[in-house]
């Protein structure tokens, strides 16, 4: 069997392993090449034979109800799996993938099929790193494989993977996959006379040798497992990018710095180092970071010195990076250099380090051959964009009152929900009372658009269906009322006002469960705007929005009547809720309790001594706004102590600003408050001042000026502009200063240091 079977363990995305696979195929001329990859794609290997520009990935999905599991198997020019596919096909071998489909339970929680298994079993690699005095497994791999003498590489790889696997127990995921791959190998051996080459992750290689030797020959081709009942599965090729492939961007497997390894694959270590020094220098100078010729000479000397010190005949990736960092960075670094570990760059990384890692990541983006199959969603989006004139770049202004622009807006909002690159809204209607009919977008034909659309194909065959699935996924299990209300608004913007009952039921349930006025208020404001302005949002006749308006209005009134709390700062959330209730009673009379009933309830709250002052003021404002009579002087006098007056006014002004302003000509509540403030002593005024300023901040500047003019006129005339001028200092600081002055004056008086009225 040893002459018949050849199992080559590799590290995914390793140029050295890719060269070794090519050499072994040329040497063996195998009858079959078996590759770790999704066996359910075997009937479509012809798609991989098309002339693509790498990197590309096999994208697989499994959709059950709203849950979608996604897995990628990316390949670039130097991926051993890609070389096995292409060179095996050229050699006339039968080429097959032999791993489980990505939707199998063995891949639960796995996004990238080619995640390096040895990174999950680190005891052996940690000891090897310590023995070779390197920082991590990536530096260890370069030292042993990528920049080492290629002579004897196959034997070194076998030793390395035997050490890594020899002391590790495979988990259930690895065991299931290895059993399936071993079945494929035994079946191929039984049906093939010539050599069989297996290319798999090195962690699996020792186990596969053992399983094949211990198992009985089986000529039956392994059957594909059946997906779980009710699960839709599928897959497509997608363009990939070096940014997605790079370990520094969070990719679960493979090599970091893909542009470096691309250059290593194409031209060798010396040329890769020289080319990337040029790239790094160009990037740094382009960002305004100084790099002199002497810096580069020093970096080269340091790189060569580090290579010799580390026993490298040729410079490795970390030799290059460490040499450049030593020559170009003179500051103390707050964080360890990213290539000393595996993970994403974090905030605070030195700008030179950021540019260095970006240069070694590269900007390559794969492209697919035009004949590559793709999901219906892609064709639907492209057809819609062409039909509506959206297949262009630049700014776009839409008038939502025009039917065609409204249709364009809905298409763009659906793409926004799918996070399609190159579609950005810069202005337009927002959740709440904003009813502008003008919308602004910026369009850009991003190269990342196609992969996102292909990967979104699992969500629906049309753009609208895919966007609705996104909304329903977000709503599933969501309890936060503000998030659910935002989804309702998104549904309307996407033209999905008649969304399934799933979202409406979730919103109503969240309202019923909420005990926070400030949480229910924004939901009511959002849904009321959608219900009122149906000509913009297409929500006319939607029972969903009407039902939510009713539920929110009832809940706000119920919560307000039962809210008892002591004095405290005005709660803007509950004030907005009372204002939303006012608007609902005014503009949706058929969906809320009658105005008379709401006004009566509001009057009860207004005189409830246990209710917080701001809510009492808001309740009086609500009753007033709905037509109830109110005696301004009595209301102001009933506001309570000085420390409650400002909060009470904040509630009143928040809900009945227009009514207060209208009756200010005849004195009204503003004059009554003026008289109350005039009667306060200095200590009481200092206590009341911050809340009073907040309350009058409810009025816009022009209306504050109008109130000031009327107060000044009532007091005999004068300059009203000084009363509304904004202070450059925080009013709390001013009040504190006044209090300090009062204490100083009291101390001086106590010590009899006041003469003639002055200290």
C-alpha cells in the first residue's frame, strides 16, 4: 500500500507546500488526486477549471428557517489544494474532494474550512516555538519550511505533523471528517491501479494513514450525508480578497501577510523582501511618514543581520518586519508587534506598523470567469439597478414623492440592509417625526459587491425577499424595543410595510413587557410617523402599524398613571413619550383612547403628589394640548418647592410648548413663574437655576427671545437680548460660583468685616 498510497500533509496557503504538491504530482503521475475539500462540490469541479483570477473561495451555506450557516474554503495561487486541483487535472488524474460538506454538523461554528487544526492543539507547537526561540507558530513555520532549504522538506513536514498530532486527541469534528476522508481513500485505492495522492491538512495526515491501514478495503464510493430535514443547502464560487484572507484581519486559518507569500511564491525570499520594502516605503511616504535612504540602508542591514542570527540562509517574513520596525520606529510601542502573535490589529497600533502590515496584506481581489454560475439574487439586483438607472457612480438625489424615485429608494435600502458595498445613504427620512421627502445617496461600483451578493443569495432569490429575511433574522429573539422600532422603519423604507406578523408580534410583545416610558415613546413616535405619512412609506392600510400605535398609546398612558417617584432630574425619555402620546391622540384618533379620556387621565397625573415633577408638568401640558382648561397661576404655584420648579416646567414645556407660547401674551404660566422666581431667596434661586435653564432650553432661540421680550416689557422695558445670551461657562459652574460668593459674604458678615454695605 505504501507504493500505492501517498498522503501529503500540508499547511493551508503555504507556498512551500504548494511547490511540494506540484513536485509530487510530476514525480508520481498519480491516477487519482484526493483533496481535502467539500465532497458535495465534486459534480461542479468544472467551475473551478474556468479561468478565474485568484483568490476565490467555495462558499457553502445551509439555511433553516431564519438561521443561515456559512462556510468558506478560500484558495489563492499558492494554496496546495489549488495546485493539487490544477496540476492533477493537467496530469490526467481523477481529481476529487473527499471531505464532508460544509453544512455537516462537524462544521458547526466553523466559518473557514481550512482553519489550521494545529492551532487548536498548542502544547506541541508551544514547545517547538520555545525550542527554536521564535514567537509563534507562524514564525516557527517560516523557520522550518518557507525559508529553509527545500531539500528534505517532505520528511520535515511528516516529522512536524507527527509531533503536533502525536500528543493531541482529535475532537468529534476531526474524527468525523477523518473517518469520511479515510472511506474515500479506501474506495479509491480499491478501484484504482495507479498511485493515489492525498493532499490534506497536515494535522489529519497521521490519522488518515492509520485509519486507511487499519480499515478494510471498501470499493463503494462514500455517499453524501443528507442535510437535516427542512434545511436548504447550496454553494457557489465567490471572489475573495487578500484582506479577507489575512490572519491580521481575523481570518481563522492560513498564513498572515498574503501579499508577502504571493511574492514568495512568484519570485522567492530575496525578491519578495526587496519588493515589499519598496511597497512599504511607498505606502509610508504616501501617508506623509518620513522614510530616508539611510533608514532603508539600516533596515536592510538589520534584516540581513537578523536572518543570519536566526540561522536563515534567506530573509524570512519576520526578519523583514523586525528589521524595518527597528530602523523606522524610534518611539516606545504601547503594544507588542502584531507579527509576534496571531490576531487582528488593535486600536493604538503604531501608524508605521499599520502601514507595514497593510503592505504585506496586499490589495488583490479575485474575479470569476463570466460563465461561473451564480445565485438568482445577483441577477435580480443587477437587473433592478439597470432598470432604475442605479448602475452608476457618484451622488444621487431622490424625491420620494415621485414614484420612480421611491422605487429606487426601496431598492437601495434593501441593498443597505444586505450591507452591499458602494451603497451609502447620506441624508433622508429618519425614524420619528422626520418626514422629509428628499433623500441623498452615494453610489460606488465596489469590487466587493459581487461576493456580498453571492453570499446573500442564501437569504432569498430576490432583493426584497433577501432584505425581509435580514429583518426577520434581526427580529428573531430581539427584545430591545428601540431596535424593533428601528426594524419597523427599515421595513417601510424597503417597501416591506406589510411585513409578516413575526415582526409586528415581536414589537407588540416588547411594548407589553416594557416598564419604561422612555423606551415606549420612541417606538410610538416611529410607528406614528409611518402610519401618518403613508404616501412616502407605502404604509397605507397596514394593520401592523395601526396595531402598534394602539398598543404603544395604551401602554404609555398606563405606565404614566402608575409612575411614582421622588424629585430628580427631568427624564427626557418619558417627556418624549408624553409628547408622542399627544401626537398620537391628535393625529390618530381612531387608534387611541378619546382625547377627553386621555386629558382626564393627564389631569389626574398632574395633581398626583407622588408623581415625579417632570411627569406632572408633562401631564398638565398633555391635558392642556388636548383642550382641557388650565389655570396658569394655580398650576405654577402647585409645581412645588424650588428644587422641583424647573423639572416641572421642563415637562410642561416639552409637551405644551406652543400653548405656553400662545398664552404668554396675556401673562399666563411664564408670568406666573416669573413671579414665583422673584419671590425666591438667593439660596432657593441657586437650587432652582440649573433646572430652570434646562426647562427654557426646550424653546428654540427665537421663541426664547420672544418670551424674554414679553417679560422685559411687563417689567417696564429694557434690553431682552441679554437675557437669552448663551453663557460661555456651564450654568452649574455659575450657580456654584454664586453659592460660593454667598458663603463668603456670610462669613465676612459673621466676622463683622462688612463696611458701608461692602466687604
